[in-house]
């Protein structure tokens, strides 16, 4: 199915969770914030929240610095 990740079209398996997407993208879930259709997804909900065709996901990385 088709979804948008940070503004780019991406093909993923049906039934993929937000946590599964982060794993597929090789991202550490502790270091990112995920927004699904303009709603922040809590860390505790990522495994249960399944993606649907047409979803828009924004993934923001925490960046340290000074």
C-alpha cells in the first residue's frame, strides 16, 4: 500500500505498524517523534497503531548540540 513518509511516497506491506515502519527504516524509536496524519503517536501506541493506505507520516529526529 502507498503512504507518505516525510513528504515522499513509499510502498509498505498492509498491516504494518508504526513501530514496524521505524524498524524498516532502521530508526531508533527512542530518538524520533512520529506524527501520523498530524497527530503525535505516543511511544506506547506505536506497536498497536497500524498504517493505512494514504497515511501521512512525519518522523522528526532529536538532534543534540549547543
